[in-house]
């Protein structure tokens, strides 16, 4: 029986394959290609920590016929086997790309050298560096003499060492050393033999060079070593103990996460077989489980995101610019109270969001600020503005989602700091994550209270706003803000039930309403198509995996609805079907910026409905999160959004077809070259600077 949808995890691997394509693209600056290798590696680590770990749990839970597995069209075991094959194939591709990049680096006189390639001057440097910086941060573990296998940290890199004597007069010993890259970084610049050359060595190779000194006590004369790493289950188990708070449960879960079951053992394929078998046995792994992934000499490529900037040829990153409506006014608030403003990141500057909060913090007429926080910058200007507000006597409420995966610890720290300053911090709802990106500011003017704020598709993070494509609507529309107020009422009084969410008039919230409303809008387009009337659906999002909505979209396409999809990540719909009266256009764009925005457009019989949203079309978003989907009511903004989507749909440089076979073929045609991220920048820049004929604003990156 043919599957109804593409397996979610297989689709995700195809997405990561598109990231790998960027690393292979010779038109991408060399340092950026190395970063894409780092991003690919980091993505894969998280995939094994979360998705593979989940599938393994499902496989262990009473077999594939358990209730946990009933929604899967394939057994977890079968999906895990398919994942294993794809991961190994992508690993081979990765190694080939890296080999090519190494050759190009050498052509630019950048050399990544090993411990065996050092000249005498570099050898002395490496010895001194080890003694001064590294030795005190390394703890050799003689693992055969330790009854319980030492805990190996997730995301850390280890050196497995075999100690022996060339004359075989002593029994071989095994040892482990954790590479202290968290403390010292991974890369060390070496003295170079020529002025125009750059020589770099990895930290593990510095340790390799000094193994004789590390283990001198034992009297061996041969030291062989290979790197490996262990990926662990990152799921946080939150128990049902009613005597503990959510914060206590998360803190306990974080401690347990550090000791999660191993889900992957990645190793140098040249590793000594005896050492490898010993480690696999001590870690409780099996060679038949699909956990064992052979690789090259270098692992933990995620560190290569921070590869030293020694490249003579620099790329050009376009600098964010001001929105045209905000150029002539010193105060963002004055403009927003008069008209809606849509910021498009990373093209527009994120500063107006911060400025609006800073203005509210010192405005004597502002009484209240309420905002949600999911992933915040490490030194968040948003948080600083909110602290300034509470110090100025405002009532400040922050809904801080403590269960934002891999940001739990950071958000616990933010909670403590905010509460110390007097901010009211809400920390979530059992079994529901708060993913909506909303802000409400209350201001008294002439004895009336007005509401203004924003609804956004992306996180309130000034750092990622320079890299992520998102839309943020700054507005004082009383109907929209009334609904934002209702959402905050629910967040504050969730024990009283979801009535405030159900009372929303224009915003469409999850988990109460969005699924139902999307089905209604798709069904309407389907009916119009069957009546031979114009019908169209254009969607942009990160991921689409919800089977019910995919089924409705498939029915719409069969009826003749023009369906156009821009999906960056997971895409589980079979987009090619001979029964579609109108072919579905489904593409994914991977380029310099991460496409993170969600936009939904329905033709609606000529009275188009346009929305921005924080929600992807996934079960977790639709049914288990608080999300906000916001109608765009301003005609000029609606037109601008449509033109941005039109540019993306015309991309024939960085767009890939999302076909049934997940081939990741580039969109290529005879039309004029369109690289959407550059063309959108130029489109918005010209609107902000109509007198300038060309775009010259850029900043240099490696």
C-alpha cells in the first residue's frame, strides 16, 4: 500500500541534504561553505539527540504495535534503518565536499595541519602551548581500571588512545581524553613559515603530539589515537509529581538529559578495532543497532561554524536598513499609533522592535508591557529594555517558555534575573508550549487606554534577526490588540480554561482554532475550483507534516486549486500526482539567510485572506502549542508580502524542487536569473531609498 505522506524524518534528512548542497556550491564564499558544513553537522547532532532518540524509544515501547506508534505508516525500526542508510550516504558526500574545500583552502595558502606535519618551529610552539594552556584542562582516563564506564558528555569530542610498546613487552592499555574545546576553542593558529600563509592546527592534534608527555608515567613508547563522540537522547522527561513545580521538573530533566542513553557513536573509521569494540561494549551499544557511524579523522564539525577568519577573499553580507515609514520620525511609537508597519527581517533592521520597548519603558503614560519570550539573545536588548521598564514603574509581564528545546538553561537564568528585578514571569502551561511571538503595551492618553504592540513570525532575538527571514507586524489595530490581550489573559489564567482563546475575533490562535479555520479555508478553495471559479492557495512555512491538512491540500489540487508552497524544512506531501488538475508548485530555498517566516494566502473568491503566523503545519504546533496567526489588514502591506512571495516563487538560483523522490534538484529555467534573497533585499531597499539607483550597502564577512 502506497504511503499517504513522506516520512517526516526522511524528509528532514533531505532538508539537511540541501544544507550540504550549499557547502558544495563553488559560488558560495569559502568560509561560508565551511560554515554550512558546521551547520549540517550541528543539525545532524540535534536530529540524533531528538528524533532518532524518539524513534528508538518508540521501538522499545512494546514493539511497533504500541499506541505511540499507531500514527506511523512505517514501523520505527524500518524508519531507523532507512535513516542509517541515508546518514552513511550523506557522510560520504560530506567527506568528499570537505576534501574539495581543503584543496581550495590550500590554493589560498590556508593549511589545516596535523601533528605529523609540523616544522621544528611549530613543534616547539605546540609543546609550549600544551604546557601553558592545555595540560591543566585535560584529564586522562585509564578506562580499563575504572569499574563503571566514566560518563561521556554529549556534544564533547574524545580522543581514544592505545598505549603499547613496540617490543610487545607490556600489555596494551586503553585511555580516553576529553578535548577541552569548550574552554580553549577548537582551532589554534600556528607560526607560519611564510608571511602569506596561514597554518592552523586542531586542539586534538596538539594533544596527540604531546601524548608521550601525558602518559610518560606508564613507560610505553607507542601511542596511537583516534577521535570519537557520543550523541545522547536529549528528551527531557517531565514526571507527573504534583509536589514539584514545572521549574523544578525542568531542572531535574536537564540533569537527567546529560546522562541520556547514547543514540549514536561516531568514530574515525581507522580506529583500532580492539579499542572500538571495547568502547561499544562499555557504552552498551550494539553494532546491529544503527548507532555506529564511521567517519573521517575530524569530528564535531559544528565547531567549524567558527573557523578562523583567515581568508583573503571576503564575502559581502548586506547590511539591514531602516523601514521607510520609520525614517522621518524620531519615535517608533508615534508611527505605529498612526499606521501598521511590517518589518521584514533580516532586510529591515530589528532596532525598531527594541526602540519601541525602550520608548515604552520611559513613557510616563505607559502602564503595562506584556511579552512572550522563546529564544532570546545571550545579552538580550529586549530583556534590558523590559528591566528598564520595570525600574520606571511599569507593570511588566514576560511569558518565558522554559521548555524551548536546548534553551531551557538560558531561560531559567533569564527567569531568575527578571524576577530579581521585579518582572512578573509566567513559565508555561502543562503539556502546551508557548510559541506565539506577541507583545502588548498599554498606554493612557486623555483618560483612554490604548493598546499597541506587535505580532511576529520569529523569535525576539536581535542576533538571529540578522540571519533569519521573518515578518513582524507593529500595530495599534484595536481588534488585533484586543485579541493579543485575550491571549495574555489565557496565559495568566490558563487554569480557568481556553475561553479567552476561543473569544479571539481576528487573530486565529492555537491550539483552539487554527486547524479548524485552515480546513475551512482549504475546503472553500476546493469548492470554488469544482465550480470552475478561480481558486488558489499560497503557503510559506518551515515545515508541513500534518497528515490531515496534507490530505486537504491534495484534495484541493485534485479539484484544480492552484497550490504554491515554499517550505524550507520538513515536507511530507507528495507534490507530484497525475490526478492534480493543476500541478502543485513546491520549492525550498536554502541560501545565506534561514527562511523562517510563515505566510498563508487564500484567494477566497477574489477577497484574498493573508496571514502571518508563528505556526508550522505540524501536529505539535496546531494541537500542542499556543500560536498566533495574524491577518494582514493593511492593503499596502498585503501587496508587499505578495510581491516578496512572488520573488521567492520565481527563484531559479537557490530554490530546489520538493518532488516525491526528495531529489533536491535545483529549479532551473530560461527566465532571468532570480536569487530571491538578493532580489528581495533590492526590492525593499529601493522602496526605502527610491532615489538610489543601485544597492551599495554591505558589510564584509569571511
